[in-house]
C-alpha cells in the first residue's frame, strides 16, 4: 500500500523549552489505523499537528499526499460553533470548499444519521451531551470523506460506556471509506482496541520507544476485549510504556 503521510527524522523545538519531539519517524499507509501512546508532554499531539499541516518541523521532513480538504482533525474538545445547529456545523467544511448550501446540508444530514444523530439535526451544542457533541465533531470530520483522519484524544472527557460505543462507531465509519487514521490516547487498552499498530513514545523529547502490531480484524468482533490477542497486545504496549517512562516491569 502507498504511504499517505510520513514524518522523517522530524523534530520540533520551542523557545525556552528546547526539543519536545524527535527525531521521530512515522509512516502511515492507506487504510491503516495507528495509535500514539505515551506520557503527558511526550509530543503526541505535536506529531499529530505536523501530520495535519498545522505546525512545521524545526528539523526533518513531513510528507503528505492528501490534497486540500482530504485531511480531517477531531480534537479532544468538539470545537463546534455554539450559535449553529448540528447540521450547520457538519456542513461547514463542505460549504468552505465551495459546495452549494443546500447540497452541503443534505450531505451533513446523512453524516449525522451515520453517527446516530438523525434526531438531533437541529440541536445546538449547548443542547447536546458530551458524547453527542463528539459525534457531531466526528460527522463533520467524515463528511468530506478524508484520506487522512487525525484524532487527538477524542474520548478523553467521556464516560467509559460512551467511549466504547464511539470506538465501535469510528471503526464502523472507517470501514466505509478506509481512510488512514492516527489516534492519540493515554489509554493503553483503548489504543490496543482501536489500532492495527500502536506506537509508544518516550518522555520529552518524544521518540519511538516501541511498537506493537495487533493482528486482528477491524472492525473488532464482539467480545474482542476478552480475547487473548487483545490482552497480550495491551500487555505488550504497557510494557513498552513502562520502559519509556523509566519504570521496570
């Protein structure tokens, strides 16, 4: 498969803080889901911003094949327009790309239906629960049918049941168009459930401390969290993370 995006010896340094990331290498192929795990401040979100084109490296290179409008980012906070209803929020990237308002709103309505919010199309963000607002944010990201989807701890503020349901929703939606996905999380088990490959990052500056391949179907089959494959993968990731943080297991 072809490479959709990559970081090659990428480094990021900030005045007064020094190097916070790198050198860091990551190649993402078509349809692959990769999770980034690491201690707070290790540069996970910085790596994501490099891939999104929201930040430039201090050293090294970033390559991206998706054209304008083919990369979508979902942040930890839903970042919705508070004055607009769900359909208008989801239609925004389509309208910014030049699509006629009526067509954009029709496609936004279909995207909201795909994430189970067909009854909340006219609701504004203040009327939505945290899980519902994140679903709107996800629908907005997917409505453009991106080739590269970047998720920066999208479940962090949600309860466990909502997190699990959204994980399955993301897999189901991913299966329709198979974008390349980078999923940032602090949660080891979440990473092992979501991704085909988990990359563990060391403490500041963030470098690759280990990788685990999860050889199991996506979307995940029922009962996967109780399977030996899942438990072994979570243990492998935990072991790499402990080493990266200087702990001995």
